[in-house]
C-alpha cells in the first residue's frame, strides 16, 4: 500500500483546495471541480504505481478534455492566459484566475511543470503526433514565447482601453480561435521540427510563468549518482531534452521537465 501513498497525499492537497474555495466562494462548483481534477491525478498516480504505460495519457485526457470541452465550450470560460488577464483587469478572483494561481503560479513550486505533462489540453493533442522524442537539435527560438505572452496581454488590454461591447462574447471566441491557432501552430511546428513538444519549448506563453517557478519545485526527478552508470538512456527518451544525470537545479533544460517520468522507466539501475 505504500506505493499508493503519493496518490493519497496528492488527492488530499486537491481536496483541501476544493473545500477551501467552496467555503470561501460559497459555490459548490469549486468543490466538484477540484475534486474531479484531484481524483483524475490520483488515478494516474495509482496507474503509474501499477506500472501502466498509459497512466499519463489517461490523466491528460481526463483533465484536458474536461477543461477544454466542459469549462471552455460548455461553461464558456476562457481558461487560456487571456482569461487570466481578463480576471485581473476586472478584479475578479474566479475561473481562470484561480486556475492560474493553483496550476501555474503557486502549483509549480510544488510540482514544477507537471501541468504541462498531465493536464494541458494543447499538449494532450500534440502528444498523439509521431515524434514523442525530438529528432533534431534544439532551436534558439525560446524568445518567441515572450512575443505570444505580450500579444495575449496586449489583446486583453485593448478590450478595456477601446470602446468595446460584449467583452464576454469576445473572450469566448478568443478562447475558440486561440485554441485553434495553438493547435495549428503546434502541429505545424511538431511536423517541421519532428518534435511533439516544439510548441511547449518555443511558443507557449504560459511557460513565462511556469519556467521560473518550477526552478524551485519541491517535486523533481533526482539522480542517485552512486547508481548512475551514465548510459544515456534517460536523455534519449526525454521529450524536453533535460539532463537528468545532473542532480543540480542548474542542469541542462532544468525548468523544462514535465514529470512524464519516462526517464525513470528506462533507467537500468533505478538511479532516478
């Protein structure tokens, strides 16, 4: 039963958030929302403990489809970064503001970029493409994420500076068209560079928040140097190009780890 303890603890964290927001906001939705996400993540951790090769994909589909289809399309909530800016401009702490606080600002201090590996609905689709491990060298295009980050902020700023009506409808359509643009760009980049995660590395604006916060993450893959034989298998399967053999926080692409744990699966000495 010890191997299931992390799943229980992770579920407890999400239940704590769920109950706290339910009571603070007097809205049952938050209890159901965070309980569902917590249960989905806990299920994935149980499957991983049972060595299921589909553990991460199950979580991706459960959480990603829920946020894209239910929260985004049915409830018409813009859960993209534009929705976060919109909440800040309106001074409302709900929806995307809570999502970003939990998953992308405070959360990475605990679980790094686990969001990218287990819950992102953009990566959920891109991970079905045929290049789970990059086939070429990493490009120096990381600056592009700051362009998309600035563009998202400029777009929402314009909504409040210009005499615009029906902002809620505009934000909903921005969510639809924004996701289509992300998928198109992500698929095009993946096929061009032969790297499913090229969008995450170069274009995703959310990584502007995630990367610096995940540097201090409590949960991270560590290397036991007394066991490591430097066979290179972990680097060969890493979708983000992280050097897991370096135990320091300054290792190559340290803030890129999405906790997919493929490296731990292939390590012959269980050094990770």
